[in-house]
């Protein structure tokens, strides 16, 4: 098993505290990424979704309850992913400006390497004047609105980036 810490960053304008709508450990928040098979190198064609609310208790390898057990289409070996919650931190404007990444979720992965994380719907953030923006959809890679309540200029999110860091 190798642990991968998914970390993200983005350019934020007049916004701070970007995070999943229901929090990092929201059982329904879907983490979407591709899986590269450790044995044969095959990369899944589509992103695979993992959520805390799905546990695969019937899988044959090891102990615990992985959130995903998947057979590689090419070599047919089974790999698993177990999510380890309680690691997420909101992306603040300050972190964004210093081009640093913040942790989102930790994955204990066997048989695969996670690659190509994709941002989806259900994010939230707040303007520097405290106006809350809910259910932000980052699927298109950007978000732009006006903060009329806070009389702020435009609030923008773009240049989304992510990385999976191996954690020992
Ligand atoms: Zn394979």
C-alpha cells in the first residue's frame, strides 16, 4: 500500500477558503481521477469516482473497507483505494498567492497510482468581504462572479492545479 496525498491550488481573485461544499470529509463529495495500473501500466480511459459513502466490503485482499476495488481491464489484477479523511485544508488567498498547494484528501492505494485529478461540482468559497459563494462548479476549470453584496470587484477562480504526493 502506498499513500497518496491529493493536493490542489488555483489562482483566486478576491476569494478565499476554497473547499468542498460539505467539507473535505463530506461522504457524498466525489473525488475523480484516473488510475494507472502498477503492474501493466494501463491508465483507465475515464476518471474513476471515489467517495467516502461507498465501501467495498466484499473485496478479497487484506483487511479494512476500501472505498473502491477495481480490476485492471488489461491484466485483470485487483487494486484498491481506501480514503483517509481528516487531512483537508481550505485554499486561502494567501496560499494561492504564494503558489503553494493545500491537502485535500489522503488515499491509501494498492495496485494503482492515482493520476489526473479532475475538479468537479460542489465547491464553496467566500469573498474577501465575507460573501459566501455556494455550489461552485469547477468542472469547466474556472469560475467568475460578481460580489454585489460585498461591493467587491469580480471574484474569480482559475488555473486549477493538482498533484498526488507520495506520503511515507
Ligand atoms: Zn494492469
